[in-house]
C-alpha cells in the first residue's frame, strides 16, 4: 500500500508541475469578446485526438488519448456581459500508459475545471488578464485533487503578414491538495499565424503554424524522494502545424527539450519528440 501511495504521489507531482496540458499546449482561458449578436451565451467545444499526451514537454501518456474541452463565456444579462470564462478540459487514455500503474484505457486520467474573471479589458485594450480558481483532478490516482489560484497575463503583438507574437506570464498558487502551499511561475513566448480561404459552403481551408517556448519553475516540488529539481529553467518548446477544413483539422507537433532537469524524469520524462493531432472544434 505504501509503494502505491508513493507512486501515486510521484505521479501527481509530475502532473502538477507540468500543469494542465491545456495551459501548456494551448491555453488557458479563452479571451472573451463582447458578443455582437443577441446570444445569451457563447460556447466553444472541441475534441482532440493525439498520439501522446505531454504537458510542458513532459510525457503523461506515450499512446493515443482523447481530450474533450468546453469553454463558456459571454454570458449576457440584458446589456451586461459577465466578464467570466468557465472551462472544462479532460484527458482520456485510449491506450494504457504502462509506467503509470493508475492508467486505464478508456478512462479519464485528468479532469480540469476552472472559472476565470476576465479583467484585461478594464486595464488596457489588448491585454488579457485572467484570475481564476482551478481544480486539477486525477481520477483513479490515490490522491486528492489540487486546488489553486491561477493568474494569466498576456498581450498579443500583431504584425500584418507575419502573425502574432504573444508573451504570456502565469502564476499558480496551490491552496489545497497534495502540493498545498507551492507556487509556480511560467513564462511563455508564443507565435501564431493562419491563412485560410473559403472553399466549400462557407467552410474555410486553412493552414496554421504556431511555436512557443516555456520557462517554468518547479514550485519547490521534489522530482523524487532523494533529490529535487532546480528552481526553474527553459523546459521545452513546441512547433505545431495544422491543416483544417471547417471545424476539422489534422496536424503534427514537434517537441524540443531544452534543460534536462526542469521537470520530472523517469516515467514522466521527456521521451516524445513528435505528436500527431486530429480533432474537431465548434463555436456557437
């Protein structure tokens, strides 16, 4: 029983340090905009299928996974638009990850629930500032969920014909759970560009390219029982290319590891360099 608890703690610690894959690979809160129509609420829903699940470069499953996501924002009450975003994100292991004794094919490995207060528009036009509450839950693992306060600050610099460069700062303070009292700081530099042309009944044929690099801190959480990780460093970078037709897309992602000891080694080390991606997303 003790070995199971230790393994569980290491598993959760590795996942916690990596943070949600949504925060590491795409994003955190959707930047809400005031709806131009009369819709009382806006919903973005997506379902990704990936040949591996990584978070800030660290491998959480080296086999196929499904990752559903739902963002709700733009809630209208008369003329008032609630400046909040509500998020659900999950990871379902489609293949069992052998190094993780708690991994089960066909079951959720991770579920993240979040509510963000969107303050950027009140400070400066173009700034995204989100402050929210997040719960990381790891079904099947013998550990309690992590509860944290998550702050995201970013600003996009748009260049015509080139794309958008976005520096982003994140702070995560864990208020309850296995890593209570720990605080992490992440800094991301991201670039994205998309070209699209309408080809079929209002559907666009598009190509997108994005790149980002992550500087992460470990929040003082140990890598194992004997040693500890450094306070922080450049963990990894991602290069992602996608081709889309309407709401459907396929693509590939290249993961490059920078500093060896920033995140967990072993089962949750850096052992994936390429990830295939396909999925569908819709906003309504």
